[in-house]
């Protein structure tokens, strides 16, 4: 399954990509650095949110990006890693109003 990798909240409006640390076909681990970006005051590496294989790189060195910009597409086996936690969070939230309504009635 192909999953889009986007720039996380980097605390600034726009940064420049100074280095791309992976290439198409690379297998990366969770938290492995993908790109280096530089803003007004600092540079930082953007890590992979989960393990996968780099399928596409959507940016080039010198490009300006901001939070939410698409930088890469990963190929991952099975379901999307981000989907499992989202479902787990939704279930308790749905159960909470029912539990709160029971004792009050």
C-alpha cells in the first residue's frame, strides 16, 4: 500500500530542503532521517514516521516546503500504519459518551 509522507509541524511557515538523505527503492526504518531542511534560524532532519520502502520522492534539493507539504510516497506492506492508531482512538471516544450517559440516567 502506498502512503504519502508529509512535512510534520516544523514550527515555521516555510523551510528549504538542503539535503535528501534517501533514494527511490531505499528501505527505511521508523525515525530514520529522510530529508534535511533549513529555516531562518536552524536546520533539522525530518524523520520517517514509520518503516517502509521509498516509492517516490516528490521534492528536490532547494525546494521550499511547509507543514503538510508532500515530500515522499512510501510503499508499506499491509494496512497503513497510521490507520491502526486512529481506529484505536475512535473506539474509546465513542464508548465514553455511552458510559457517561448510563450512570447519570
